[in-house]
């Protein structure tokens, strides 16, 4: 349980990145951390790889908006909002 509590702030930072590439990279990094954390001792590398793939794809999909030039952000309280991309 403590491993998941450690990873939650990292996930929030990954989703609050400015550009889609940063969001995808942050999601992949977060996924790798989570995958390695929840895997058993012998499967940590495999868990990190799978987590990176799933996290990158999820962050890429969650960060998209339907309006060009607009990005989806998440504030410190976890609320989502859409604003102009920097």
C-alpha cells in the first residue's frame, strides 16, 4: 500500500505536463515505477516494461483534447481543466 501512495504524486505530475510528449514520457515513467513496484522480485523488469507501455498510452490518451491548441491539465487538488497549451 505504501508503494502506491508513493506513486500517486508522480502520476499527478505526469498528467500535468505541458506538452503531449511530456505527458507521454511522464506517463511511461510513472507506469514503469508502478509496474516495478507491484511485480514480484523475479519479474520487476518485465513489470516495468509493461507498466511503461501502458502508462505512456494512458497518458497520451488522457492528455488529449478535441480543440487544437488546448491542453487538459490537472491541478494539485486533482481537478481537470482545459487551457491554452504553453
